[in-house]
């Protein structure tokens, strides 16, 4: 029969916070918003299909870097 009273007590980590939620990144939201805006601008400019795709890609790139900067700004607080 195991003798549980003879076991060593396990250590509790002091930095563990069970209810702390991780903050989500703003990169994906900024990419989606900027892609839609850039696609809309290209659409109203009546560009070709290649222009629409290039506008959407440019919007996604701008949204990526804009989202990274927003994350940095939010982390300072």
C-alpha cells in the first residue's frame, strides 16, 4: 500500500496567475480593416483586377505593420 504521508510536498510557483488572460494581438484586425479599405479605394478608382489585387496586398502589408505598432503602443501602458 502506498504511503502518501511520506511523499514530499510539491512546490508552488509564485509567478503563476491562474486567471490571467493573454491580450490578443491587433495585427489581424488591422490587416483585415486595411485590406478592405485598400480594396475599396482601388474599386472606386476603377482599376483592373490586377490593380484590385495589388491594392488588397498593399492594404494587408500596411495593416500588418500598423497592427505591430498598435501592439507596441498598448504594451507601453
